[in-house]
C-alpha cells in the first residue's frame, strides 16, 4: 500500500520513537515531539508503539491511500476529515481506498499524528526512521514531506488485521468506519494554554539571583516565535544569574531548560543537540512533555515544582495505564 | 569507587560528574566510566553520553528492576550504576586510535588564516606549523553529528570567534574558536575562524560507525596541497 501526499500542510515529517544510542556521536535523538500521542496512535492500529507515523504541525495535510487503510489520529485536533466525513481522534478508523484525507487547521494543540497499520516504511537510518532535517537524516531524504511524495506502508501485524476486521465489520464498502472504542480519556492529556508544566529544579537553578529563582515559579512565560522541534524559547520573564558562569558542555535531556546569556530560557525538545553548555535551570517532568509539545508559538505556560520521586511515581503510573490499554486491545482482538 | 558524584538529569537520565575541568586525568575517568558501562550495561539503561568531565546515562524508569531496593527508579538505577562502577581503577582503557586529518590550509579553504596570523603577529606558515605540530585529543562529541571537541590547541594560535558569524560554513572546514579547534561535519552557520578544509567526511550516516572520530581518539592535522586533498576524499 502507498500513501500519496497531495499537500503536506505546514510541516509534516515521518517520526518514530526516536534515534537512540547515537547521542555520544553528537547525533540528536529526534522522534515524535509528543511521544505519548504517537504511541497511543500506534497502539490503536496494532503497531509497535515506537513505529513510524506522521507528525503534522498546526496545519494538517491532504493525503490519499491507494488501498483500504486502518489509521488512528492522535495529538492535536487538526480538523481532519475523509471525503467530508470528520474523523475522530484517539480511535481506530478504516478509510476506504482512494478517499482523500484533508484538514482545516489546529483546533486544539499544535502537533497531530497519523498512525497507520503496518507503519510508514521509509529506510531505517542509524536505527530509526525519524526525520532530523538539520542533518538530513531519516524520513524521506531527511526532509519534511512535499507535495507529490509517495510513502510506502509496511505489512500490517496480525493484531492490526484483527483490529481492522473488527472496525469495518458492520459497515458497507466504500464508507468510513469508526471504531466504537478508543483510548480512554484517562490516557489523553488535555491540551491548554496557559499550561501548567511541572518542572524538576535543575542543577544550576542555584546560580539564579534570588529574584529570578522566585520568578521561575511565578512568571507566565510565552512560547516564542523562534520555537521549533529543537527547542522552545520562553519569553516574557527574563531570568538572571547572580554571576556570569562558564560551564563545560555536558549531556542534556528532552525537557532540559537552559538559560542562555540573553535571559530567555530555552526548553530543549525532540531535535535537541545531545550536549549543551548553558546553565540547566530545570528539567520538565516527562509526564508533562506531551502538554509542552502541544503548545504553539504565542501560547503561555507556568512552571510548578515537582520532586523527582513524584515525577517518577506519576510516570510509572502513566506507563501502567498505557500497559493496561495495550493489554486490553490485545485481549479483545485475540 | 564509592565517592561517585551522581545526580539526576531530569526523571529519565542520570549524570555522573567526574571533575570540573578539561584535563587528561578527568578525561581518563570519563573513558573508564564509558568503557565500563558499555561492557556491563545496567538494566534500564538506554544510552551513555560522555562529555568533558561527566558521563550521562539515559534510562527508562519503567524498565529499572525492582530488586530488593524499594526506592524510586532513580534511587535503584543510581545504586546499580554505583555497583557497576566499583573498582574503576582496575578498568583498562581501550587503546586510543590516532587519526590523521589531511588539511588544505589557507586560500578559499581557510579564508581566515591570514587574519589569525595577523592577530598573533605570525606568518600564515607559522600558524599552519603550530596547528599541524600539535597533538589533539577528542574529549567528546556533541553540538552536531560527528562534531569532535578537540583539546590541545597551542595557546599561540588561540583566536576569538569572528564578530559576525558566517551564515554558511562548508562541511570539512577546520576552524579555531577561542582555545578550541575543530572540524565542521556538516555545512552549517558558524562563527569560528576558518583556517583550512579537509575532504574527509566527519559524518556519514551510511558508515559504521557513522562518525570519523570517537571520544578518546588522538588527532593530528597534516598540511596537504589542494590536489592531494581531492585524492584523500576518494
């Protein structure tokens, strides 16, 4: 099966669970900005959760599949419909061969995901299909999708076949079939602006002036226009160090909040460099990275402190929920 | 080694701090820790990222075994890392490779060579002599795929970055930025003083390993003529 790109929208890339194991070579991990949305999308169509899907930004694409396709939309609501039938998020959907998927624009959130049974079959580069545009790695020729691109779809798993059979069972041919089930609302984050993002205080927060340290927690930050998959620039509350500091470059993580000399913090996102030399004033709790990934330039956020123990407890609880959803899908399609 | 300095780097990574300066002793510790954790991966570990004076270990909290320890995933993971790093002094370091980089200095390949020479009251040949006469160490990779942070630049040619960064620097450009020297693996914007260019590919996703240089390598530069540079690329 193939997927034709009739229009890519604003920025569409192939992304999977990320390019892990190469950061020591200076190679960014990349991968989906909203890891949870892509994982759930994949789960709903019977794929491995780390499989390659499409990530859309603010404006969705126009696509056509040459065969009957089992898909799931997740993440931002980009107003996607199939030949005029609005498609729900977070549910398996069967789209008949030849129908055109088109989009309006972001209704809620910033990044939408499309997972398809069998996943997008682009070449694996250094262990991942994720697109990293700056070094032209992964995806289609390492670049965003363009009008006229043709994406191959892999062979669906046995589970995908069973899910697809269940979804399209009671529908006539040639019509969109929407599953009566989907991801439970407990799994789905509610994307809002202003967002409250839980932050672990970073090693260098102690280098902030007392006033700036207080402002880190009280200020409302605005996501700057220069924000992208590499990082979010946070404006509106300049922070200051008590003294200029020279630090040696060292590893950073998805969600590390750096403070460059200008005073506007940068949150490092999926395409972050593997290492950095600016003071690390915080790290976003992993459970809130999906909320952050769904903020767009102009959106606002506040930080709230969280302890490491609490962040990991909530993370494990979420992983348990994801695991239960996975088990339930497998059980019902056994 | 019981006095390891471990700290969380967010809720899915841990940082092992091994010093606070760029020096050979700290670097040997970084290599020893990296070698040990590569040989004996700790359960839940995703990848290891060594730097000048630290080693980060990214891990998956849900895959850290419970064992007998009832603490947080971080507490359990950190304990396992400490155990894995015991008797580190006995760790034999993998032998350091020596990599020679042929460089065509000056002219279009190194448009700032004259400026670097002028700033230090040297001739262009003297700058090249100092740059090729030194032995460099790859302390870490970062910033871009295949970019090596090299230690060992002679103080005599340490040169501040350009006031106006270039919007595009060709791949393979050899530059000086402050007390560092390095090679741009990919065409990118950059503010370093460009003194030459190599035709070797610092990064090639289709190669195993994809980077020409690895942490711990010894690097020497060799001045070559433009026609020899073309040959080195084949």
